[in-house]
């Protein structure tokens, strides 16, 4: 015997409800995954963008303080005590090395890693010039001033340029992460709208079957 229309209708409604519930569960799963991705992006923004940016600020400040101390030693008439100055420079150098090591442990892009290696190389060149200026007190003041204003200024300018490049990369990568978070947020809005629509379809289907 062929099932009557009245028998088929509840079966179809039941299957429709099951299918809609399956779609709702799928959309909920996708929403949870998107929320997880947003959380990961937020953690990455903090750990790999905000913290390194703070490190760059401290690194830049320490390098400039070192430069100002050396400038005072080379150009000033009343020069600071050489031993005290060398101890201070050594403390600055150890601080710089510590900040670079911390920065290196964060999640770096290929460009950031390249710029960090370049920064280390340029700091090595500058520190060699710094050593020449501070370990040869018998040199004529004019010769030291020429070295400071010539090769020293050029090497320091290269360091400043690399620091600017690193800061710009931090901003650009941070903006990319924010764009990804916005995209995931919009995706969740769409999934939420789909869930609401499916719930309404289930309600209408049950209402239509009942009446």
C-alpha cells in the first residue's frame, strides 16, 4: 500500500527539522572555531605586537642614551670620568643585548627577522667605533670629534633607520591581524543570522505541520 499524504507529511516535516538542526549545529561549530581564531589573534596582537613594540621603545631609548653619553664624552669641554662612562656604556650594551634577545623570542615575520639581524650587524659596527673613541684617550680631540661626527654619525644613522623599519613592520603586521579579526567577526555575524533564520524555519515548519 502507498503511504497516504497525511502519513508522508509528518515524516517530511521531521526530516526537515532534523536537517535544519544539523545546519544549526554546524553553524554553531563554525562560530566557536571563529571565536577561537579571534582569541588567538588577540593573544598574538598582545604577545607578538604590543610587547615587542614596548621592547623597541626601550631599545631605542637605550641606544639614544648611549649616543648622548658618548657625545658628551667626545664633544664636551668638561668630560665625564672615563671609568664611570665606560661602566655606564657597558650597562647600556648589556641592556640592549637583553632587549634584542627578548625581541628575538617573539613571533617574527621573515622581514622582521631580517631587519633584526641587520640591526645586530649595525650595532656591532657602531660599538666598534664607540670602542675606538673611548679606549684611545691619547688621540687628539679633533680626531675623535671627526670620527664621532663622520663614521660614528653614519653608523648611528643606519641604526636609527633599522629601528624605524622594525617599528613600521610591527604596525603593518598588527594591522593585518586586526583585519583578520574583523573578518572573523563579520563571519560570526553571518553565522548568527543564519542560525536565527534556521530557528525561524523550524518554528514555521512546526507551526505549519500543527495547523
